[in-house]
C-alpha cells in the first residue's frame, strides 16, 4: 500500500516540474537522486565482487530496466492522464498474476481486476498514439521489474549476505550510468535553480526510493503471483492522486474501474499448503 501511494505521488510531482525541466531531465533527476541515496545509505558496490556471473547479469538487467522504465513512464504521463498510464502499466502485471492462479476464486479475482483496468483505460489510441506507445513500453518494463525484483529479493544475497535492498541500490547505480547520456543535458537547468533541483530530488525519493524499498520488503514476503495481483491497486491510487495533485477529475467509468479493481484484490486468495 505504501508503495502504491508513492509510486504515483512522485510522478504527479514530476508532471508539475515538466513545465520547467525537460521530461527526460526530470527522469534523470529521479534516477540520480535515488542512486545517491542508496549509495550513501547502503554502499551497494560492496556486493559486486562476491556475486556470481549470473547474479551480475540479473543486476545489470534490472539496472537497464529501471533506467528505461522510469524514462518511458515520464514520457507517457507527459502525454496521457496519470490514471490511464497507471492502468496500462498494470495490464502486464495481470499476466504475471495469472501464472500463479490455481483456483476459481483467483480466476474471478483476475477477471474483476482486468475488467477494472479495461474500464479505467478506455483506450483512445488515435488521439495520442505516441503516448500509448510509451505507456505500453513502460508496461513491458514494469513486468520485467517485477520478475527481476523478485529474483533479487529472494535469491542468494552474495558476499556478506547482503539484502535485496542492497542489490536494488546497486541496480540503481547501474541505471544512472545508463540514463545519464539521455537525460543529464535536460536536467542541466536545475543545476542553477536550487528550488528545481530540490524538487527533482524529492521526486526521486518519492518515486524510486520509498516505493522500491517497500516493494523489496513485500516481494521477500509474498509469492510473485500474490504480489502481482496486489499491484492491481495501482490504477486506483493513480486515479486518486491524479485528482488530488493534478486536478484530473475521474469519470463515472473511472470510478467503476476502481471499484472492480478493489473487488478483485478483495476476492483474491492465496492458497496455503498444509504442513
């Protein structure tokens, strides 16, 4: 729940910053500020030497996904309502949740969640094709984030048994290296406007530190399918935050979609194996 709130609170603040700073520049500020926080807090470079080649590939992959996903998300919300991007982002997660479905009750939960996302999305690709292209590309990135995030949350920790949060911090350092050629020039105006720079740092804390850390804590405790279905709340939080922060008023259809999504989460049931 904490992740769901901050996952869209940060981007809503970023949208307000778009009037002053280039979109990719804001994305770079988000990634760079998060990387700096993780570097000071966790010193994640310590784990590299003790990792296997396979673990390093996962880390490099997650870093690339974080760089691409964050940039694509901001390019999408620059063109589409936050609730629409949030709904599209969730479509891929439905597939991940479906891989863990074993009961009729969970099939009903997925059907309700998918119906809610469909109602929220109300896709009009003709009006903003590029925005939807960015949104669906971000959706694919979010699926990879959930898959790779679960691997680092539940896999071997490497040297010193460092946690998934340490590995997340290392991936964020990789992400800022990848994103810098594409975003640092757009972020340059903030280097002479301290209020804009602080705003961008706040976006990074809200978007890439608090939600990603809480995701790791949840992923370490929940099966992947359960975590994926719980992310169905994202379109609802996106709609609520879009209303409060950006003044994007939901329609009756939006409210119907939110209700279906919440119903899907309520119906979902995790089977417990008897010992």
